[in-house]
């Protein structure tokens, strides 16, 4: 089934995809069968998406792609087909600009392969993935949290999610991606930190002041909070049990 297409309604409800992740010029790695560009009108800040597939080269290396070329990297169900997912992620992070995002979908080993590997549902899968386990049934299992931690200080993990909302746990072994709703996947999002953020060890706040109208309202929130504290100084919180 079209796994990227299944993700679109869910992502349209997430302001991060609308305002932050799909912003500017991106590359869709392995996207030829089900390209992100088909849904451009749903993500108005997404200007252009270049598809990178087999005829363009090995997605593990992204040879010939300049460093920091794209505003975001997207890949749906490609990483599990590569020999070295760790090297692939390092190169995907390499080609995204500082401040940009790497957004990846991969199958979850329990929801998709379901204790059989090599995968009987897709023989080209070279690895299975889980968010984190101390022990897996799969000898080719990769812990996503370990994979992301090894990327180093420029990789800031924004999201790791098991996409099980539409999974039918009561069914016997069956490839649920055949259905129109079953994602059976893990989604993770990495933000590439700027050199200044890496040096500071965290997000750097802007120094430029917002407009006067915005300052007035934000300062009023702060003034209201201060006034409430002053008016309640003799009454500790959660001690007023007088009749209403």
C-alpha cells in the first residue's frame, strides 16, 4: 500500500508538519512510488520536493549531493532497505541545512514483520526496527534510540513515535499495511542544530524584539500573572476550601 499517502491525514493535523518540518525545498528519498510532492497543496510552506530514487544513486551515500543543500529530508520506508542505516542517516543529516529537519518512516518489527525475519512480507528488508528493547526476537534488530544517539551533537531528536493508532492487535499474523489504514511504523524527526546551538548545548533564543502589538499582549500575560500572585500572597495555593 501507499505508506506515505496513509500518513498525510495524520500529518495535516500536526502544526509541526504545517509550520516547521515541511518548509522550503526538500528531498524525498526513496519517494518515487508514492511521492510527497503529490500532496504539496496540503503543506503551503513546502515549496519544492526533489525525489531521489534508485536511478539517482545509492540512498546510503547520497553521492554528488552537496552538503546543506536541502531545507528538509523526507524518507518513507527506505531506510530498512539499506545495508547501513547509520551511515545513511549521517548522509541524510549532511545534506540538510542547519535548522532543517530529517523526517523518516520505517516499519516497526513487531507491528510489521511480526517475529519473522527475513521478512515474509518484504524480502528486501535488511533490518528490523524497534524504538527500544533490551532484547529482540530479530537478530537484525536496530534500536531507533541507539541509532539516533550515535548521530552526534548536531542531531536534535524532536519526535519518536510508534504509529499504532490504526493497528488491529486482535488479528492473527497478517500484513496490515495491505489495509487502507494500517501504518505499522515508527516515525522519527531530527532537527539539525546550528553550529552556535551545538556550542551552546541548547536552543538559542532570538534577540530581536517582536512588534509593539505583540509585546503589549505578551507583557499583559506576564503582568496578569504577577497581579494574581500579589493578590494571593497571604493564601497558599490549594488551601482555600471555603464554600463556593
